[in-house]
C-alpha cells in the first residue's frame, strides 16, 4: 500500500442481496473439487463418497426447515426452485387435463412474478392478490380467488425489500381446506428466522444457500410427500427425477454445512440483529426528516429495514454511501438498474416519486453497534447534500 494511503472502513449492510460463504462452509466444500471429485451417480468408491456427502447434506438441509431428507430436492438456487414448484404444479395440472390457474401476490420476487407472467402467456390464468398498506398480503382476497382450477398458490414467506413476514400459517390452512397446493418462496426467511414446514403447513418451499452464508449457485426445494410435481426440463433421473443433471456436489455440501451452522446459531442471533436494526432506524428517524419506515408496524425479518427518503433518489443515496464505504441497496438486487420504481413500494401505496427514494438496509452476523454508529454518522450528511442538489423540493 502506498505511503499515506489509508484503508477505508467498509461496512456491508446488503445481506438480503447475498452473504459471504462462511469459512467452515468453504472448508467443507474444498475436498469435493479435487480429492473427492466423483460423480454421485457412479457406483465406484469415488462416486459413493460424493453420494454419501450429498445424503448428509440433504439431511442437514432438511433439519433446518423441519422436513424429511427425501422431501428435499437440490437445485441451482431460489429462482430454479420457484420455477420448478410453480411450473411443475401447472404442468401436472395440464397433464390431468385441467385448465391451470395460479394465485400469487403483487409483491413477489421477480423469480415468481416473471414466472407467472410467462405462464400467463402460455395460457394459464393468473390472479395477483393485493396487499395492505403495511405490505401484508390480503388473506380474504386469496380466499375469493381460489377455484377448482387453481393449480398452486405461491406467496413469499418474507418480502425481500421490506422484510415483512406474511401470514403463511393462515394461508396454508385456507389452501389446504380447499385442496390447493401452497408454494412459499422462503429465500429471504430461511437463515434469518426459524422456519418449520410442518408448523407452517406448506406444501413446497424454496431456499437459497447464498442468503445464509452458503455458496452461490445452489438451493433447494422442499416438496411435501404426496405432492404431484412434474419436472420442467428433461434429462437423467437425478433428484427423484425432478431435477436432471449431474449434482453439484461441492455446492450441495456447502448448503448442508450452512444449514447445520444456521440451525445451531440462529436463535442467538435473531435478538441481537433485531436490536441493531431498531437502533439504526431510531437513529435515522432522529437525525433525518421525512423518512418513512415501510412495513414498520407489521411483523418483519429482524435484519431488514426498508426506508423511503423523500425528495431524493435511493440510487443516489446508495452510490454516495458506497463511496464512503457503506454497502446498502436501493431496492432488491435483482431489480437494481431497472430505472423504475420498486413494484413492492408502489404496491404499498407510494407514488412513483416517493418510491424512487426507497433504500434497503439489511444486517448480518458480522455487523456490530460500531457499524450502526458509523452509518448514522455518515447518513444524514449524504441525504442533506443530495437534497440540496435535488430538483424534488
């Protein structure tokens, strides 16, 4: 490092976009890139070493969400899991000769939202259920949407932008009484709050390893025993015939190890991270005028704060904070750069101008009170400067 150069403090506050892979996870994965490289479908000793590792990871992943190992299908991540669940149920309904109907919400992640839009182009009927002003999906509107043609209801566990936790138990009781499968995108929930598929009453549930300190490119779909699901693309008979292709053994080992650690440590982290989030929000509201906490009166993930800073663009805040060493998001990472207001914030009733001022702060296990204090020192000045330059007065 050149003389006189100082390392800038770097504070990562974008854990809903991704997390780092923990050291223990990486160490568990490494042998399966080199020494234990066998194909898990091979009968020889190298193949069986990989098969044993996948079986162990399946059991660990299942334990994290209260499932049985045989109910876990490994995928490439949350997006594939969502597609397999929704498209697989629609395909199963079509195979039985019934016209498919899908019920979802207006605040879903693009992995679900765009899948449903594509299915509509293919002839499926899709109903988009609204939410209330806090971002909670309307249970009464789900109930009135159900019909004998409904192939699947797909509602997220926790919103990726606001962190608002949805009433999944109540939704599951409703769908089960009508004999309709319920899929839950739990990508933002698993690893942040306790999740038990039996307690929730869900039929299918998607998770992604990189959201809870595992590797990118691997996820899982829980499929309750007895659910009629069709594969969405063809190939070998891997993963109970639902996900063809040679298994990503290192990645699967990684999600298993991340699941093991999360189950062991989650309870102790929830309260600590929630305290950091509350300190952060309290400090911002005390120091900066005209800031709205979205979903603040609804149940939320303990780590997530969705804020609308009026009279300034969220993207400008994000970029200016980045130059000061703070990583946050101006919306979900999958939607950044779209130059459109967040569909989630608009669904909560904001006009386009206010929705452009949305930012998301999402904390993780490495964050401390010192990180929060440093952010609170920087944030008011950034907002004040941007408001001076903003045409929005």
